[in-house]
C-alpha cells in the first residue's frame, strides 16, 4: 500500500471515531435533559417550611395559703357538789311526742323513785276473780289459748287476742288481729295504744284496769 492510501485510511478512521464521539455526546445530553426535574415557575414560589413551635407555657398563679382553722378549746364546766347537771339535750322539750292509734301522746311524768308497780286488775271476766292482780314486768299476752301468759276462758275472746308490751318506762296494749277487737276506755284500737293509769281494757267479756 502506498503512502497516499495509508493516509486516506487513517483519515477515514478518524472521521468514523469523531462521528461515534458525537453520537455518544448527544445521547448523553438527551438522557441528562430527560432525567433533570422541570424548572419551577417564577409565579409559584416555594414557601420555606418552618419548624413547629412549642405552645407557650402558661404559669398558673399559686393559690394563697389557707390559714389554719383555730381549734376551739373545750369550755370548762365547773360542777359544784350538789349542783344540777346541765341539760345535754336542749331540744328535748321541743321534740314531737309519739302518738298512739287513739291519738294520745305518750308524754307523761314517770317517777322512777316512786317504786311503781305496773299491773292489770280484774274488773270483770268469766272464770276470773274481781280484784285479782297480774303484775306487768316486761309485758304479757292475753287470749283464750293456754299458751298465753293470761289465759281466760272467754268465748268472745280470740285464742291470741292481745298483748301488753313495754317500751322504756311505758306500757302499750296491742291487738293481735282478734275477731271482736280490743277496746281501751270503750274505744276500739287499731295497732297499739299507750296505757295510762286507770285505763280500762275490754277483750270480749273480760275487763281489766291498768294501774301503777
């Protein structure tokens, strides 16, 4: 091969290499443009993000200290020998008295020092002796059955007719659902009634007087 042919071959190779380089450069530029993000519009600026701020701390005013409540000193009560004790229940006289089924109050004087002996005295009754006394300690039951404390053979009296019961210093008579009823001073009772001195109880044909 002559020198002229060799030069021509080298020139062709250089031209070919230059074309290859140009193609590579263009392909790279196209890929870079495709991968690059689009430019931002000038009329839509991006606002910077601000870090969240903590809420302000509000300090509450401290309450004023409460002064201690002074403890009242117990009043000294001087009680002389033989002096009357103070009334610890000033509302005792204003309290409402208990009222029985007959509308009577149970408030009455009761002298414990008088050595009273509450009792029932027979005034009339079949099989009973007039003037017979039945002491009332804690109470008693009255009826035709022998199981009663005071058993009376009275055809008009129920088997368990009535009972006398004690509440504190007072005595009451209670009807036990008798057929002919229980009467105090000729007034029929419903439930129970407070007994007073010389009250007359009538159960069937039997009459008893309450005494102290």
